[in-house]
């Protein structure tokens, strides 16, 4: 590790955030920064020449890695095309296919989408809390009926983790036979349990994306927002107003 004592704070400390280095990145002039801190500096820069934040000496375009270099023109990316979900360099901005598309700076795009992710997370956490409350109510009813919840809990976990449609369909058919002899409360508890697991996983994905969002992950943010949009969660959120088990 290169010492920063001669031209900056003590060794092992990022000159930007003044905290211990995390994922240290070295500039051409051998100054070390946290990858996130240097990323923010690069994204906020309006200059076409990338310079070290500490000594202002020019840095190579690929100081942050390949994800920040336009694969077509080999120049540093500076804009985000919201229509195509791609990062653009100054040469890309001149291409006809991007002329009519919204192209905020990368820094602005990150800030904008972080706010959208945080709003979505707050809304879904509220919905998750209501689903969990309804699930507890059904669990209490089943306990009063002396119904064993072990199978129901396992079934909900297995189905929520099932990614293959064929496996999921087979599991549903098996489940229908099991539920025929169960009280209505058991069916509703199973549906609520699955909804809670799936929504909790989605909220985790959103909050993780918001925390880690940078230029290299911007291209994924629109898909996550689409997947978590209210109109795409009817199967989960319908439980909030449903008085019985939702249709399969």
C-alpha cells in the first residue's frame, strides 16, 4: 500500500472521506482513495480531463475499471441514457439514436434513482408490515384450531424460492391436494406466508441496490423498479384487502 503521508492524511485513510480505505483504488500519481469516494468524484466532474482529487495531476480514464469506460469509443462515460439504460461518453452523445433520449449526468441519475428506490422501499415496507400483521392473525386462528403449522411454513418457503416455472406448477398441484382437507384459515395463512417472504426478498433487493448504486449498476435499476411497481405486485398486495385466500 502506498503511503499518503507526504501529500495527504495518514496512511490507510482516504483523503476524501477521511476514513479507513475501503476497496482502495490507486491513481496514476499513486494516491489511494476509497473506490466509492473516487467514483463520486469522477461522476461529479464536469471536466473532460480526469484529475487526482488530491494533487490535480491527470489520471488515466480507466482508473476505476472497465465499467466506467465506453466500450465503443474507449472514453470515460459521463451520461446515462434513460431510454436504453446505457452509459454514454462524449462521443456517444453525438450519435443520432440518443438525441431524443433523456441523458442526465451519471451523478444526477444515481441521485434520482436512489431517491426512487428509497421511496419504493418505504412504501413496500409499510405493505410488508401489514401483511405480517395479517399473517399473525391467521396464525393465531390456526393455533386455536390446533393446526400444525410446520408443513405450511415449509411449503411457503419452498414455493417462494422456486425459480423454475415447471417446478412451481408441480408444487402448486401438490399443494392443492394438501389444502383440500385444510381449513380456510390454513389456505389464507399459506398465501400470506408466501407473500411475506417474496415481498421481504424484494425489499432487500431494493435496499441493497440503493446502497450500492453506482455507474456500473445503473443499467439494472429500471428492471428492479419495474419488478417492484404496484401494478406488478397485485398477486402479493391483494392480500391486504382480501378477506379470503387469493386465487392461485
